[in-house]
């Protein structure tokens, strides 16, 4: 502990451990509440929450006077469709995805807006969602494969 652990009251001079480990509750010099660290952690957490709130798009019913296939998407029976072609006689929809059980949107035409009420392209938002889903599936698949390998050994 010569390098020191900030959770230890004797930061840098702890003699309880001979090897570099984190100071834990078993140590007599464990500092459960280090105010300097907790303030730094709280500030960092607040900044991350603010960034997430700013980046999070708002879903609103579309109030645009004309159909805009770049910004509007349609929800019908818990299925999301993009507008592929808009003409005076018909609108051709392209299937994109099915909404999850937690995602409940009534049927209608929607747009994504940011905090400043600027329109956001729906393709970018759904692309990010798809990317996150694929990454989560990959990590889950890796965990399953690792578990199977350990089981066979």
C-alpha cells in the first residue's frame, strides 16, 4: 500500500497491507466516507447524467404541414415504418422494426426532437439503437460461450 489507496485513512503510509490491494472494511484504517472523493464522484456522476439527458431525443407526434420522409416515421400496431416514397395518391412505407413490450407508442406519425426543438433524422437514432442492441447481443453471446466452455471442462 505504499502507493496508497484513497479509501485508507493513512493514504500512502498504510502498513496494514504489504502488497498493493484496495483498503477494505477489514482494515482498521478503512475510511468509509472520504469527503473529497465522494464530492468528485458525485460531480462526475452529475455531469454524466446531464450529458445523457442532453443527448436523449424527445419523441413527439408530428405537426409538420407536409410529410417529411427524412424526419418522420410511422407507428402502426407496435411496428415502426419509415416513409420510403410520398406521393399525392399514396405513401409507401418500409418496415424497420417491431417495438418492444416496454415501448408503447400509440399509432401515429412521429418525429424526434432535441432539447432545442430541432428535428433529428430518425435513421440516426434507430441506427444507434441497432448498434447498441448488436453490441449487447455480442457480449451476451460471448458470456454464453465462455459458460459452455467451462461447463465442458
